[in-house]
C-alpha cells in the first residue's frame, strides 16, 4: 500500500477564493503515491461546497452550522484519517500559503517527524504591519517557551502531520488550533520541526484576527489554558509561588519587627495578610497536585482513545482497500 497524502482546507464562505487555492495545490508530490483534496465546510452560506465539487475535490465534509476553525480542523483530521491518509497537510482557503511548498513541508514527515510547521517570511510580508510583525515574533517566542519547541511561526496554519500525530491531536479551545497543538505535541512527545515556506499576495483580510488586541487576548488565553491542561502541576506551582513568597515576606517582616522593637506592636494587618497569602499559595499547589493526578487519568483515556481510533481507521482502510 502506497503513501497517501490528504490536503485539507477548512472553509467558511470561500466561494471566491477557493478556486485560486485549489489551482495552487499539487496533485503529485515526490515520495507520495496518492494525493487527495479534502474541503471542510464550516457552515458556509454561499456556493463553497458546489465550487469544491465542481473543481474536483475528492472529499467534502460539512458542519450544519458554523462551529469555528478549531472544530473544522479536527473534523478534517478525522475525515482525512477515514480516507486512509498517511500524511495530512492543512492549508487555508484564502490561498495565503504557496501550495508548491507542500513537498518541502512533508519531507520531514517522510524522514520521521510527526508535525511540521510552515514558517512564513513574516519580516518580508508587506501585508503585515509593524505591530503585527512584533506581535507574531513575541507570540512565537512565548509559545516556544511554553511548548518546548523551536518553531519560529507558531500562528502558521500551513502544517503537515503524520498519521500518528493526527490520531493524537485534540483541541479544547474554539478560537484556533495552532498554539494549543504545539503545547500538546510537546506533552505527547511528538517530534515537531519547522521549514521555511513562501506565501502568496493577500486575497482578503483575515477573518480570525479582527484586531491586534483581540489577537493578543485570545492568544494569551489559549497559551495559559493549554499549559494548565497539559502541565497543571508546573502551572499552579508557578502561579502559587507569587502569593506564597509575598505571604512569607510579610510574615518574616512581622516576625523581625516583633523581635527587635522595644515597644510591643501587634501589626495585625501584616500578620493576617501574610498568613492569608501563604495559605492561598499552598492551596494553589494542592490544586496543581490534584490537576496532575487528573492529567494522568486524562493521558490514560487519551491513549485508549488513540488505540480505538487507530483500530477503527485501520480497519476502514483495509476494508476500502479490499473493495
């Protein structure tokens, strides 16, 4: 059985841009025997589905209503695995990414990587303002620190996944999948790398990012939530250190003043505040410990889910191959 590549494209009202995106995608890729296209319709109200079928898309799956980019991404992974994909490439329907870079994107997968991120030439992209470039650099640096990866463009949606990575990935947020999957990949022990890619001229403004402040707020929420989910003990250990150290500082100050002052002064506010902050810090550590126990249970359930998904999709591939 040869290697199958499925290129998935999440879509929401992409009737105008989808033809150009599909025209840019390859039908033959070195190292791959079969290339198929998959469109995920996330509740489009225009002719996105009809255009996809008219232009020869191999698979089309649809949501009854708009569920968001993250849900469309996960639906695409399931559909690609059901279609027998050994490698899944995700790209955007606005033709932001140069489809001719797909051979470069999947080469590390063929060599044994699990996830490959297409790193855009952000500094040379004229559509990106100076503010957006700084935010992209800062955001990617923060994600590298949280995820333990070396990816230079954490927000890039141009990605390749091995079959095993596609089976394991899960997204809890609705906003996007880009940053959360990087944190999860490190937690799952997946091998992640990045390759430089090219981009096409902008066809329309981004629908995901309405403003710089919205991007910062939602990205920060995603990073913090992901770290709390996959590394709960480390997360609450760091968070709990702040009130604990402040509380201990107040208690030490109270004790020092109590011992050295000639005139007795209870200084009750410092004593009470120090005790409260110290207790809060310890409670946060307890929450982190309980969260770590829950994370262990979640990992066991995730492994069971992966085994079940692998069995189901492999059986389906064998059945389709026999047919």
